[in-house]
C-alpha cells in the first residue's frame, strides 16, 4: 500500500507541467531503488515486478483522476493555469553547484534546441500517415520516459513544447470511457512502447552521465527547463485577452513558485 501511495504522489508530478516526478521520487527516497529495479529488472524479476507494479498502479490512479481536472482548467482558465505551471517550473529549478564554460555551453545548447523546436511550430505537425503517426507517438513516449528518469525536467511541460500535451492529457482523461477505447489505444500502444524502451535506455544512461559529466548534465537539464519556460510564456503572450489577465497570471506564477519550494522543502 505504501508504494501505491508513493506512486500516486509521483503521478501528481507526472501530470502537472512544472513538477518533476523524478524529483519527487528522490525526495521520497525511492528514486535509486526504482532505477536499480529497472536496470536489473531480470536479475530479481519477481520482486522487481511486484515493486514497480505497485508504483505503476499508484501513478495510473493519479493520472486518471487528475488529468480531467487539468483539462478543465486549461480549457476555461488557460492563461492563469499556464502561469501557475511556469511558477512551478521556476520554483523546481535548482542552482548549479559549479560554474565553468562547459556548463554554460551545455545550458545554452539545450536551450537553443528548444528554441529551434519552437520555431518549427510543432503544433502544426500533420499526422495523416498511419506509420508516421505510430512512430511519432513512440518518439513522444521515448521523450516522456527520459523526463521521468532525468531529475528536474517536467515531462508534461516538454510534451506541451512538442505539441503533444493536449492529445496525451485528453487521452488520459478519457482512459476509462469504453466508447473511446479504440481511439485511445491507437495513441496509448505506441506511446506506451516508447515509454518502456525509453525508461530502460535512459535509466542505463543516466548513471553514466551523472558519474562522468555531472555538472554538464545538470546544466543541460537547466537548459531544457529554461527553454520550456520561454516557450510557455510565448504561448501565454499569444493568447492573453487583457493586461489584467496577465497581472493575475503573474501573481499566480509567484504563488506556484513559492508553493513548489515549500513542497520540496517539506518532502
């Protein structure tokens, strides 16, 4: 039961842009154990399946319950909700312990990558071909899995940047609607395949990166975070209707920033 509750808490971080599920797992003291279970999955198959399965059940429960709420607020209070997410991302960003040219190069490079993706306007991507659509959702799953494993990156914020957030969260929110089962499976099967492959590969790479290039890796993570923030602010500026709405959004952003710092301190 304990692992299910922990999975529910991690699921909250998984579904809300700005909150890193892996950071929550670290603060709960289960990150290293979960990574170890994944990287040595077949060496203790029964216990690993039991442990990861309970975590997974909690995450699924959390995602299925929260996704509908987030869809509602994004549809009805887009600017305010987005600024709340921006505050959560800023509040969850951690300072680098060391500063050198390689760290700054890593940070700027990864920020520029997000900038290039922004210029390409991923929301306009047309997925008419069945094979291309399948591979696209596999890719989204791979990226989402990497953000699950890499501490400090919000997976849902990255999905938003890639233009896939609305589709994925709407799929989550209708997970148990029978009439939409077939449509959802066309998304969830390739997306789930990408997640499984991504978790396995990323969990093996993350130890190497942190062991060999710890500071540069943290700088790359920060670059992704700040690139995401710029993108989300860009979306808000495109859709705001009044200065008052922006002012309210700014206040909510501060509230989100303070709240996530308090939560991280408590955890």
